[in-house]
């Protein structure tokens, strides 16, 4: 039995490439470290915060998708 599950790190046809969960989390940690420094580049601040928000949305989406897949598998096991 195989389900046709799209690889979340593979972009959809015609879509732009998005980082995987681990890659997004690493980038978020990098942005956070940059923002925590004493000498934050104010010119980059708004862009970095915007990028962090995009990465957080991506991570939440990936977690939600993983949860649904796990619930589906568990439900199949119970039937």
C-alpha cells in the first residue's frame, strides 16, 4: 500500500523552491542571532523580520501537514 504523498521540500509545478523544515528553522535561528546582536543593521531589520515571519508560516504549515499525515496513518492502523 502506497499513498501518493507530495514531498514537502519539493516545489509544486511552477512554484518557487521553498526550504524544508530543518533548513527554515536553521535560517530562523540565524536571523534571530543577527537580531540579538548589539550592532543590528537597521537597514536590514525590516527585511529580516519579514523573512522570519515567512519562515514561521512555512514551519507551521509543515507541522500541520505532518500532523494530518500522522493522524491519517494512525487512523488506518486502527481500522
